[in-house]
């Protein structure tokens, strides 16, 4: 599968599915029982999964709003969440 095909496949993943696969890749690499060529390939896939997760998190963060309170502490509307 070409890198662009893999990238397209990964871009269709939900955040949860991408994280689960990324965790699986990390576990395999940590065990150290994967051949060098395969280690490189799954590491590269892991990088694509990580980037996809970051993209999804950034998109979610931009949609989150925080509640603005008035002087009496009552809700007075919302405003965008401050990026960290």
C-alpha cells in the first residue's frame, strides 16, 4: 500500500480507532520482537496515526467553548476556549 493510500485510510479513522492502533504499534515496538524492516514500517504508520490524532484534537479544541460568567457568577454566554 502506498503512503498516500495509507494516509487516506487513516484519515477516515475515528480518534478512538487511531489511538487504539497507535497504542498497539507502541506495544509491539516496545516488546522489540519485530524485525527491523517491519519496525520501520509500523513506526512510519504510527507517525501518520499521531498526526491524524493531533488534527482531530485540534479540530475538537476549536469547537469547545467555555462558559462566561457575569459579576454575580451566573452564566452570561460563551466564548472560545483559550488555546494552551
